[in-house]
C-alpha cells in the first residue's frame, strides 16, 4: 500500500508467514498505532482497514485453500452440514452425515497414496473423499484417474476420490449431491 501519507511493506518468506509494517511517509517512522487494538480513532481505523484489505488481497491471490477444505466449505454452504470426528485413532477424519437420520454420505480423510494404488512404497499422504454412488456408475469411474475402490468401506457403492485439484470442485460436489441423496428418507 502506498498512499500520499503511508507505505505498507509486506514480507512473505518461503515459510509463508506473512508480516508487514506501515510507515508514515512524512516522518519515515513506523505507524505503531496499527498494532494497538484498543486504539479506536477514526484515522487509525482507516489505516487498519486498508492494511487488512491488502493482506486479504494477498491471501486471495497467493494462498489457495486445499481442495479438501474447499469441499468441506462447499458442504457447509450447500447443505449446512458440519463434519463430526468420531474416530479417536484418527481425529482428523471428518464424517458428513445427513442430519435427518445420521447416515453417512461422505468421509474426508488423509491416507497414504499407496493404500489406494496398491504401491505400498508410496508413502505420500493424500486427501481423499469417500462417497456413495450408484453401483452402475462405479466401473466407468474406477477406470479414470483419481478414483479408487473405497478405502475401508463397502466397495459395492462406496468410492474414494483423490482430492488433488485434478477434478473440479463442482464435479466433486455433484457426486456428493448423489451420495447425500442415498441417505434421504424414502417418502
């Protein structure tokens, strides 16, 4: 940010931790009121708001959310469903349930890629979404990259989808629509 009165210097080292300072161009000194949360002056509020806008712009352009996080956000937006974490041994495994009947329609987890591909030497961690689809769709999907027989689920209707940004989020969310539909109560 450079205005007639202030200059913002933003640093983003390779580790990705963003930091910065704002300097008063008239005095050349750092504008320390930026860091004082209790300061509620109108001028200070404008400077803080502009600084925040710069940081948000940088975050939006430079830091991309992982696809698993975007899918989790998409589930919240689409259905209002929050994940639960029922596994003590795997506290980061997120289960998505239909709130009507608590049936699962998605399981978001990180597994070793070798567990999916059968190459036990592949120890790379991968984000995976397990979801339920019509049995007739499974053979065609399993011939494509990024689709695998369900990891630790019934392989008749459950499928593991690799969340590596190769599939568009909307395609994954459309499959989640179908998976969630399997959990709807019959009318």
